[in-house]
């Protein structure tokens, strides 16, 4: 393990160290994601979901009255 060794108490680290380690892990490119990070995958899925939620819903029957 790069920053926090296995079996070591996490309370030996500051909040800043834990946040930095978390950020590093989330932005680390992974072969399983074809060189993308888990954050890249999350952002893509999130923005796809948001874009689907904000698509305009058109009631065509109202337009052709």
C-alpha cells in the first residue's frame, strides 16, 4: 500500500493525509478502466444521468391543437 499500510490504525493519520490518499486513489489510472480513473468513470456516468434528467419533455398533442 502506498500511503496507509495494511493493518495500521487509520487514526494515526491526519484528515488531510486521508483526504489526499483518497483523492490519489480515485484519480489513479487503472488498466481495468482502459487507462481511466474511477473518478473519470464516475463523472461520465453522472453527467450522462444528469443529461437524461434534463432533456425537455415535449407534449406534442398540445403543439398541434
